[in-house]
C-alpha cells in the first residue's frame, strides 16, 4: 500500500513539474543503493520538494523529512505529508522529540532529508544555515548526500507570466563529517554546518552563494584543498 502511495505521489509531482517547466537531474549515480544517509539541500521554493523527490528512486526508498508543525493539523496536507514520511517539528525552538524521531529513523537505516537553512530563502541565494543537519549527522555517523536545486527560485515569477522554467537538480558524492577524535559537542556544530553548506554551495552557480559567498572554506574546496581548517576558523571553533 505504501509503495502504491509513493507511485501516486510521484505521478502527481511529475504533473506539477510538467505544468511549471522541465527538470534535469545530474549525478543520480551518486545516490547510495540503500540507507542510512542524510540528504542536505538548499531551499528556495515550493518547487524544491517535487524536484528532489523525483530525483530519488522508488521503490524501495521512502524519504523521511522535517515539516513545520503548521502542516500537521491541515486536513488535506497533514495526513498526506505524514504518509509520505514527514516528521513534524516545532520551528524556532529545539524540538527534542522530533530530533529523536529523526535519529531513530536514521539509525534504523532510513533516508532522511532536510534543508539546513531551516526555511525557504527569500533572497534567492543561500542564507546562514542552522545546525540541525550537523546534529543529526554527528549523532548517527550517517553519510550526507548533498543535493543542489537550481532555478526553482524563479518558477513562481515565470509561471505568472505563462513561462515555463528549466530546473536542475545536481547530486554530489556522499561525504562524512570530519573526525574530531571525540564525541562532537554543541560548540562544534557551527563548523560542521559550515562544512555541509559549502558542499552544497560548490555545486551551485555563484549567484546562489549568498551568505557563503566570501567563505575561505568554499574557496578552498573549489581549489581542491581541505576546507575543514577554514570551517573551524570561520566559526571560531577550537580543533
């Protein structure tokens, strides 16, 4: 029954994307055959979710993801999002129950997806990310799969002018957080978050760099150097 629901959902999302434009997917060969892993992505529009969902294979993949608590009581979207894998979270506060549910899902071998920025960017470029993805990865040791969405920020504007948008989803190689030689502390999460975000930024056109535009860590990554020392320095974290 669950597989049937995912196929129906996938069909609906294909229809939505067809109405507003077209989509190219690059790097699908980088998607692990099975979980656990954590998908991290930039977030600019409501078109992101269908694009990311269609990038992933089904069956057997069921993607778990955070969704704002406002959707939980919605009579239409609430049950649909829950069936699709949503973990409802109270935004703007540390929701320990939601974090525990996410960690349990990852530790049981599931795939979990989230946008580290925590909300849609209103400036059409990356905004400073929160530490949720870094926390989940540091507590589960799960690899992270970076995904970058392009041109979803102009879908609404183009659609209002009866123009279709050519969107793109780029999928990078999985990576793990640098080893600290000890259990990560809360004070380490900012550097980990910086490390995660530059992996996403490096797959995006420069116009999307936003908050990370002048990051020495991003510049190092693009040169092929180890960016981790620069992440520590940028966030004032002692190694």
